[in-house]
């Protein structure tokens, strides 16, 4: 016996609905894969009188880098390629500092310091107090990892700040970057808030937490002095 016509129509309609749902699911899946959220924590470490003492491992030398030091860096040992070195020299001219760790005469560690702003290019730029400084873009040569150079670099900056009478060092780390977070935790950094970077092809937006806005209430306009 031939099934009633409404059964045939019902089956066709169900098939169309299923096909539409599959297309919607696939489209949403593609959107999710193109949309990402990165979360970063902002940390702070109080500078104390104990930081007026600084000891460097005997096989290394730490110093504030000059323009010539930056030009001598290479991509393997410091992650600074040709463009990065050019921009690095410009940062020095703008008043930023760079801590350089040397093995012999070879730069094998770099850590940058911004004395004015908590600045993550393209995401946030918040004004620091005169008592603060912000460290960023730390990198250790693959040949010298495991020697604690990240912590030595931070202690070098803390020593400089203690001598200058400053009282708080600011750093940041992605929630999934365990190496940086471990180094910050070892030196007893505490959280000052976090921010979220939302991005998709051709679009980016940053959202800061209430705690971070309270601790750094002044947003700074981009100057355009550097492309990054």
C-alpha cells in the first residue's frame, strides 16, 4: 500500500530541516575556529631594601644594553631579527631600557623595560605611576635555558629600581605561558588584574577587568611613534 501523501511531505520537510541544522552547525564551527580569546594576567612585585643587593652568576654578565648591544643581538640567541633590532634601538631612544645578559661577549638574554606605561602593543596601554616600571619581551637563548636567567634579569631590574627609590615592578603573562608564570611566582609577584584579547580575521578587541582598571585607571592614547 502506498503511504499517505502527508507522510512523504513530512519526511521531505524533516530532511530539509536536518540539512539546514547541519549547515548552521558547520557555519558556527567555522566561526568558532576563526574567533579566539587570549587571557593575560598583570602581576606586580614590591621593591624592597633587599633588592639593593644583586648577584650575577659567575659565567654571565648583566648590564643595561646600549644601541650597539642591540645591534649585535641575533635572532637565535635573543629572538631579535633585523627589524626587531631597528625597533629596539628606537625604543631605547624613547627612554625604554633593555637588560642584556652576556655569555662572554655574546648577548644570550634580553628583557625590555618601559618606565612610563604598561604597554602591550595592539592591546592595552595604561599609564604607570612614577614608582613603577613594566617589564616585557624577555627571551633566553636556547643554549642557555635552565640557568635561571629570567629570574636573574628580573632581579637586575629590581636592583635598579631599589637604587632609584621605585617601589613596584609590573609584569604580565598569558594564562597558558607556564615558564613566565613560574618565574613571576618564584619572585612573589601578585596579580593586579587581567585583560582579554578577542580577535578574529580583520578584527580585534580588548576587555580589561574591573580590578585592572582600578589599579591602572589612566588609559594612554597610541602615539604612533613605533609600529609595534
